[in-house]
């Protein structure tokens, strides 16, 4: 991703296209793994296309809160947002992995669910909702999974403080 | 504690607050679809029709199995809807052991990280350390000395054996072969004693570190390991006598908790559950890491996808792991057990007394930690329970910006409603046991 000139490894890329694309979305290569950057609107469509391509297995789905690290490297044309949903896909036939990263804005943390394509994302999506407050539109049972039902806030967000016992000294840095 | 609330509608529009299995009368079709038909690619109407069978809902009842039930391996709570003895629907409810380890991981340096992750899957701690260290090493771009690689492989395979012995013990106990519990724990304990000799601890070793391992193998380790390898085969044959061919055991496990290959792949199941359906997918063979492409072993595959297959796969994986351990003993390379990179691995204690530079490196490593280049990486290893993954995002600092562990038990638990459906409560015990969930990893 940090490479200035990412290698165009897919045959579907037209010669004159400077920006490598795959299924119509920007793609980079990070340590031998193709990383696709679809928009929220094209997310499910791209994952479905990858499914047809052989990526039948959704290994993992998680989210990242980039609140305090906004300057990450993204391919041209991808607008950085606060949240990112990261999906790891695996093709059993080709023995390759690929990754899908979707940008999600802070003021509207909604993304369509992957559940119709990969039913195995049911629990990971619930976890991402539980920890980051990202709503998965169309998920059949979007409830907290690890935290108690009546918990306030989303613990893995960067502006959620880790628990700390108040120390009674002057000049103690406030809990982050 | 400061908390962050999402927008109001976010809370209002989700059915937050209902983790439990709802009454049949209150269950909308899409939820039934989740429980029954999603994997089979049914429509909502078909799923609803599936659930129509028991007409009056006072014939069914919802009961809790766990979180204190002994056969739920810790604090797994399974809500079952029963008609008599038959399980109609079920839902695992988890989170009782959640300790926020991913959040903690963001606050620990890369040097402290393995201490945290090793406590996740407490039956197979080496794999957690390994996957974390492999992720960090890939971000830095470290090349390990061969002895470190083979030591890691040796410890991991011994750990796979101890984890599968633990499974044999608990699985036997759950199904009623109580003596099996004693045998399984006995064998596991012998392995733990070897771990204690090598790492100093029986569990939660924090032995695999970024850049290699924490210490070299002690004198005489070969004898201990070889003595074990000689002692185990007759005992495994005893297991076969005691369980494999035994009619009661077969009655209890065969055709129980059946899952097909398509269902397993769709639900993200890995490890023995996926292999029991006939999919020969073992990351050690299919996407080799460490030096697994240099050792000789077989991938054990089942064909029926039932509890018996999963039992037999784990039993035979012990034998395969013993093969690998023997090769590790025979071919253990000499040399460094960790990278000689002063920025990553701390200097030996003796150097600190005589070298100012070593003292500075030591101080910097343990106060500030080492910096890891910016980037993201997802590494995987084949843990005894399946694909154990670690996703690390680094912002260039000494702590991971985000550390996520893909726990195989967590994902594998999703297969439970499919395994339990239509079975008896007694079979539910066998099916839960055959998934072999470790709650520390499920809840993290």
C-alpha cells in the first residue's frame, strides 16, 4: 500500500488505466494480498463478485476506528473516513487471500450486511456492531454479543477510555 | 468512565437488549431464517414454513443450558427450544468471559503483546503467541533464524497434542466415559511438565516473542520429549480400545451433530469441524508457514461430518503431531534462537553490565518498546481449533493501533444451531463438546 507504484497484477486491468482496478474498485497489493477498496454502495456487489471468482470463504470481518490515525495510506480516489470495515476472504481452490476495506463515516455508521453472501459473518458483524457501533443494515439479529445487553457506548472506539482507577494526585494526565 | 453514544436512532433501530432466544410467537421470519435457513440458502418463506411444524407454542419450552452447565466448557450458554426431548431451535449466548483483550492489546507494546494474547485460547497458548508474533514480524520484515522456527514448530505441535488430549478428556467426560477424563488429563499433564521445563510455565507461557523465542531449549529436552513420544502410542491405542470401537461410544457420537461441507464453509467453520466434512483444508499443508513444508505429516479428513468424525480426527491428529515432533527433535538446527537485532530483541543480561550500548537498548526496549512500520497485516496459523488469525494495524508507533484476533472457536460456535437442530438434548451435549470451544478465545 505504501508503494508509490503498486504492481498491476490482474489481467482485467486495461493498459491505459493508471490506477489498478478490480471489479471496478481501486485495488492495491499489501504483502502479497490484494486489497480492494469499494464504497459502501458497491461493497456487497464486490464481495459477491469475489465470491463468484472463488473467494467462497469469509475468514474474518472486523472494523478499525481511525480517529487518531487519519493519515493512513489509501489509493487515489478513496476518501478516508473514521471507520473502516475489514473483511478477509479466502479462496480454497486458489489458496489465496484477499482483503476488502470499506470506509464508513462517523456521522452515519451504516453498512449493508454481508450475511446473505456469507452467513458466517453473522457473529463477526455482531461483534463489530458491539465494539464500534457500526450498524449492519439487513443483519437478522443485530444485538450486542460480547458486552452486556445494557452497556453504554462502544468499547473499541478510540474515544472510549480504558477503565482506570482515579489516582488522587495533581497533574495526572486525564484518562484517554 | 467516558462513554460515547452513537446517534439516537442507532440505539433505537437495533434490537439491542435482546441477546436471548425469543419465544416462537415473537420470532419474525428473518430471525428464523438466521437460525435455520440462511446456510441452506432458503427464502424467508421456506424458513418460516420449517418452523411451522409445532403449532401451539405451549408444547415447546425454552430452557437455558449453561452458563454453569459442566458440559459447556466454561461459560457457554446455549438457549434451547425443546419439544419434549427434541431440540427445535437453539442459540449460543456468549460474552460471559469478555475481558476486552483487543482493547488491552492497543495499550501494550509489541513486546508486551504476547503476554496478553496468550491468555485467549488458554488450552493452546503457543498458537496465540505465534500468530501475534508472526503478524508483527511480517510488518517489520524480520527473517527468523532456523532454530527459532523449528523451536516454534516443536512447541506448537506439542501444544496441539496437549490441546487434543484435553479435548479427549472433556469429550469423554461429557458423553459419559468418565475414565477417559483421567487418561486425557494425565497425558496432557506430561506435556505440560515438558512445557514447564522449557518455558518455566505450564500455561500462558509468553515464550514465543517477536524475533524468535524467549530462551534456548534446556539441556536434556530431547530425552523428555522422546520419552513422551515413546509412551503415548500404546496409550492412544488404549483410547481406541476404550472408545473408537466401543458400541456405546459409537451410538452416542455417530450421526450426531452432522454438518455438511457447504454448511461448514458458509458458516466460516475451520479446523476439525471443516475437515470432518471431508474438506482437506489444513493451513499447515495448504498455506504453509514456519517450516511445515519441510516436515512429513498427513492431514486427517473425515467423511460424515458428525461428532464421531471430529473425535477421530482429533485423536489421529495427535498421532500426526507426534510425527512432526519427532522430526523436530531429529532435525533441530543449531544456532541462534532469536534474531540478533538490537532494536527488537533485548540483549542478554551479561551484556548489560559491560556495554553501555546494550544498557541503552535494554532500557529503550522495556520502557518505550520498538517501533513497527506503518501498515496492516493479517496472519494465520492452524490452531487445534482451526484458523487462528491476527489482524494488526500499525501507525508506526510502539503499540499496535488495532489488534484483532480471529478466534476459531468464536466462528465455529455459529455451527451449533445447525448441529443441534432436530437432535436430542443428550446429543446436544455431544455436539457442543465436539465443537471444542474454548471460551477464553470466544469472548476474548
